[in-house]
């Protein structure tokens, strides 16, 4: 190595590079010796955490973080059930947290005893299997409403107005998601989005079938289509606010007044986690209001931490579609696991998608 | 006891890797699927080890009576998938057949260039190429802009999110699969046979029917099988260009595994698809063998 450096000292810049390379190598050697206790492996939804949060955590604690991603609860569960190990923290939706608790996959962390937990809003301790927060830390939430093109639709407040758009020659899309779409059918009939009553589902199915000829597509590619005006309005997540903030003259997001669904993910530690104490450190780190706020600002979704909410920029904090008032919150329903009732939903979904 | 000849031993040794590979990675999963298709779905995915006959019954419309009612919706989806796959096959054939003749008469350099161009799309991801089609087909897209600029249309055609868009996308993707086998059989045609047919007074249509078509039939069948089978199971194109409104059998299988947590039913649908494809391929082999001259 020394020979290598002396061979390139003719140029100052090069020698500096070589020295840096050596430093880097020794740094690598150092970190690999302490690798065992200094890592944390996150398994999260794609694009569902601010990378800066992870960088800050590593800078403060020296713990190296790896991040793998999944695109659905089912995919995550299937991988873990098939024997994937090495993950410490996962971010299931609350209904999947209940499933995983019943499958005995989650570690009891007593995170509710950690400093800062008092800032977690009680309204967000909604997992039925964990009403006190002894297992998981509420992470983030969001509504699922409508994103629309203001140039085509000046104002939009309800599902009823949304479904009336096609009669004015304007195109609409729904998400390509079984629970979300059937959820709208149930909400429009005044039913619970977790109903497994076959009459309720028949009514929801009828509503959806009536709309089917007017729905241009079931898709997640909503934002570019609404922005270009090809679609006037589309069913989408509150994450749309990221694009609304960039292009507020064209785009807008609204929670329909009839009500809507909401999602919430919690941060959970697996029973099989190899780095439980690091996982605990990460949860405590995330309980700091400024860290939580940093994540919410980048994600443009809902915060579950009241101290973090007060740190949000006014435009986010005072936006009723991002930080809704109590009366709107009451109209947002969260999905629960359906058990065997999922068969009824599968049937309605197949009928709906097959209908012309 | 019979001892094996040296040749036989060599053969076993040479065939072992392929046999092992296929046995483990093809037959194994296939058997798992076959077994799963007769089991009860687990509550959270996976299976319960109980014999369950409703999976196959459900495809044919019979219901378990509790969660379901008699409904032919799955047969409808099967029929629609087959229809779309058939349309794709016929249209790719229609595009490729004349093109194959045209290209086969080119100079060597022209042929090489055309073959290269036809295989060129394989160098980029299918998803990216389908996104490009969204930009072309959507109402504010290139197709409508060009037609509008030419004064041919006054309103956008509404191509995006329709069965037409699905068929366009599938034709685009599967053209190389049809073209290559077709081209190889077209290129082999002996021009003298066509001349002879014309000299003997056959009308152009008769020459085509009695001489050209039989000679290119192996290519037509091979290309059709190569296009029909993957387009029957395709679920990416219907999702992206059809707006998921056009449900094909592939989408249904995806739904069973990812959303409905019903692995056995997904396995059943896949088994049915595999069996129907086996039938198609056996038909093809039978046809080709019948057409081969005894050698």
C-alpha cells in the first residue's frame, strides 16, 4: 500500500485521492469488526420513510441501517412466512399488525414506556391487538381521497360530485385496489368499510356496477394523468399533496364529505429480529418530535405525534385535508382484517372488474 | 443383470444436469401447484391440508353456497382472455406475414438490418416500453395530437384504457415472437415451386393456398403458439393500457395470490391454463409431425 501511495505522489491531487481511499478502506475494516451489534435492518413500504431520517440516525448512533422495501402487506407477510429472516423493524398496516400478532410474529417492546410516547395521539392507537402501544409504535397515517385537476374541475367536495363528472364528459379513475374500491361502495351506502354482511356487500357491488361504465380506469398512475388533464379526477392517497404543493395551480386533493378510508402503519419489531436493542433505539429516535416532523414533511402524509404536528409548516398544519379537524377524522374509517369474509370481497371485486 | 454400455452411461451423464434442473425447478413447483389446487385456502395465505374440491368447481360456476352464488364469471374471464389472445395472434400474423415475405427478398444487409430492428425492443424493459405507449395513446398523447393536427379528428379518440389499447400493446410486444419463426420458414421457400405453380396455370390465390401456405404452415403454427400462450397469461398490458378494466386470466391469478389470499384457487386457475396450453402445444406437435416429410 505504501508503495502505491509513493508511486502517485507526483500529483498532489492523486496522492490525496489515494490517501482518502486508504482511509475509506480502514474505515470499512473498522465497521466490519463491529458489524454484529451495529446494524439495523428495516423492511418498509417503498418510498415510505424520509432517507434523511435514516442518515441522521446513523450519524447519531453509528448504527448502519439497511432498507428493503415491499409493495403490499400480503407480500411482506408472505415473505416472512416463507422464512425471510434478518429484518428487525417492519411497517405493517394496522390490520396486518393484528394478523401478525395472532400469528405470534411480533415482539413486545413496551415502547409505550419510552420517553416521548405521551405525544402519540390516542386516536392512533387503533390496532385491536395492541390498544396500549405495548408492541408497536404508530408511525404515519393518511386519508384516501380524490386528487383533481382544478382547470377542469374548479371545485370538488364529495364522492357524489366525483361520480357525476363523467356525465359532464370528464374522466375519472379509481385505485386498482380491492378494499379501497369496495370501501367507496360501502361508504356510499352508509356502511362500515369492514362489513362482512352479504347484504351490505351486495349494495356496495350494485353501486360500483352502476359506476363501472363511467370509470375510465383502475390505476395507480393517477397523478400524471390528472396533471396532464387526460383524467379530470382520480381516487388517490394523501401523498398526492407532494405534487399538489409543487403545482398548486393545477392540482388539488380533497377528503370527500361523505367520508373516506384511511390507512395507518405502525412500526413493529419482529420476534425473529437479530438486532432488537438497535430496533428499540430507532423507535426511541423516531419518538423525537423533530425527527417525526422531518418524516411527515417529506412524506406529506399525516402525523400521529402531537408535538411533531406543532412543528409542521403552517401550510401543512392548517390544511384540513392533511391535518383534518375532528369532524372529518370521525368520517375516516380504517381497514380491519376480514378473516374468511375476504371471500365475499374477492367475489364483488371480480364481478366489478369483469363488468363492462 | 443387464450391464449398461459405455454409450448409455455417457448419455446418462450428459443428460443428468438438464434433467436435474428441470426436475427441481420445473416439475417440483408444478407438482406443488397441482397438490395445492386440491387443498383448502389458509386464512392468511398458504394452505390447510384438507382436501377441498370447491376450487375446480368454482371455476365452472358451482359455489360453496356460503360465500358464493352460482356464477359463470370465471368462465367468462377465461373466454375473454382466449378471445383477446386469439385477436392478438391473428393480428400479429397479419402484420408479420407480408413483412416476412418483403424482408426475405431484401439484400443480405437489408435483411440483417431488419432482423436487428425487430429484436431491438428486447434491449429495454417491457414496462418502460408500455409507459411509452401510454404517452402515445392517452387523450393528450402523440397519436391524438398528430391526427388532430392533420385534421382527421376533432375529438380525442379515447384509445387509452380500452380493449383496443390492450390489443395494440400486446401486438407490439409479441410481434418479434411471431415474426422470427415465420421468417425462417418463409425464407426457406424455393422460388421455383411458386414459378412452377404459376406456369401450370394456377391463379395467384390458388398458388398461395396450395403452395405458399402449406410451406409456411410450420412457421405460422410455431409463431401462433409463441404469441397465443404468453398473451393468454399476460397481466401487465391489461393493467397498464387497459386500466385494469379488462380482466384477463393472468390478472385473476395475481389477485388470488396477492389480495384474496387464496393460493389454492390461484393454483387451480394456473393448472387449468397449463393444461389448456399443453393441449395447444400437443396439437402443434401433431400438426408439424404430420407435415414433416418422412426422412
